[in-house]
C-alpha cells in the first residue's frame, strides 16, 4: 500500500501478490511495495520478500560495479559498490567490498592526475577528427545498466545511426529514424530515445507516451551506472510539464521511497503531492526525503515552498540557509552551494520576513549588486585562512 492506499484502504494480500510479480523485472519496486506491508497481516511474507529483493538489488549493484570497472569508469564503479554496501546484509562481506571501493577511488584519483596529451596529428599535420559519433555511442551504451545496454545493442544499426544523429544535433533526422523503427515494432529503448527528442522539441504529450512505453519495457530502475535517471522519472517530468500531476501521485506512489535515495522519483512525486494539495502527506514525505538525501536541494526548495504556504517563513528560511551557506568539514571549506532557485527564494524571504542585510549578502551569490554590477566570483570563495583545524 502506497500513500493513496493508506489514505483510502487496500488489500495487503493483493498488494503482496503485485510485489511478488514485479520481483524478477523490478526488484526495487518489489522491495518498496513489500516494505509497506510488513506491519500488516502478511508481514512475515512481506519481510521475506524484502530480503529476497534486497539480495537481487545487491547482486545487480555488484554486477554494475564490475561492468563499470571493466570499462575503466572507476568512480562510477565505486558508487555502485556504495549502493551494494547499503544493501549488504552479511557483515562478513563488508570489509572486502569497502576495500575494493577504496581501491577504485584511488584508481579514479590517479586517472584524474594523468597529464594531458596533445591530440595526435595525421600525416598531413592536421588534427585527428575531434568527434567520432560511433565512439561516443559506444561509450554511452557502455555506461548503461547491463540489461538496458543489451537492448541498445540489439536494436540494430539503424538505431545506432539515429543515436548518432542526436549526438550530431540533428533531432529532425533522428526523430524520422525513430519513427521508422517504431513502425516496424521497435523496442522500449527506441521509445526512450524518441521520448528524449520529443521532450527537447517541446512535444510533452508524445514524450510522456514514449517514456511510459519505455517504463513498461525497461522497468523503473536507473538507466545507467552512477545515475539516477530512469524511465518513470522522465515520464513524471513530462507528465508534470503537461500540468496534470494526479497520475504522477498514483503511479509513483509505490516506488518513490525516500530510503531508496532516488531523486529522479522522489522529486517529481513531492511536486505532485504539492500540486494536488496533499499538503499533510507532502510535509511528512519531504521531511523523510530530506533526511535521506540532504544534498538534493530541489527537495529543500519544495519543502520551503510548502512551509511558506503554511505560513511558516522562519522555518523556510532556516531550511534554505542549510543549502546555500558555505560548509567546513574536517578543517576544509567548500564554496556555497549554488542552487539558484533556493537562493532566489531565500533572498526574497529575507527581504520580506527576515534580515534585509542578509538578503544583500546573498544577492552577491546571484552575481547582482545593488547598483546592478556583476559580482567578482572570486569573492564568493570562503576564507580558508580563518579555518580552525
């Protein structure tokens, strides 16, 4: 039972059957559904399903790490191992996985430090071609989730040529090629890529339908290694762009679990709760989501918007300050987080409800001074000499 199920009732036995049916193709959704049933009369079976789905997700994360490491994307491989560690139930494996992750991070750092090599020239002294479409298509496919990558490779040469047209900024050509492929029974990955092109062209309804077809075929998991992008997330963005949030609440309710740390699902779900005026549900959901994903500033911005709506600008200011101020951890400072929507909202709140002087200080981060001059970005750096170690 998701949010709407909890509001209006549901059948735990049927919900468990639904979760079990999704296990093979979408273990993340199966686990999210089963977690909602552990306090019901089917609790024992739900807990068993949670553990089974956790094992599937763990195996998938390790497999993605293996694939990323083989392609020498060491940082992405380390991120997948972090995900595996979050799912790990056997502490005996933890030390080995942590050691492998740390080794990958060391290799990623070493790769970043390799010296820049000049572009080789051909016999005429001319630079080699700067952009090889085929190489870029291969690199893009290599970073996809294993089963998704196989679907891309199985889609054929015409599909690869359409992807190349997208990379070469020829969307009309690509769209025509995708249309032709789908007329002949193209797969979910063709719908996915046509949806992207339609989205760029402003055809939100067409993009939404394509992403829905891709979701049915590819499941709700992340599409590529180290990324939160997914077919349902893209579908939700298009659906919200059409101004109809109700289907987003209904369809993401079962899978937008904050503990899964999926901003691609949680952000549009939270937006939809607000847009459909489920304010009490949105309040609790955003608090949980912010605890799980403090670095996803869109969630803080949405929470602040809700707080303002409920007449609590002081708490909204406090929340927004947490994502725009400089932070010092372990004696090392980083610059202010530049989440522009949060920054603009915070400036407006300080001018109306808070401290006008603070609003002036924050305006510097937007690059706007009182006289309209552009601020020197060097002035935004924290003073490291004042850091207490």
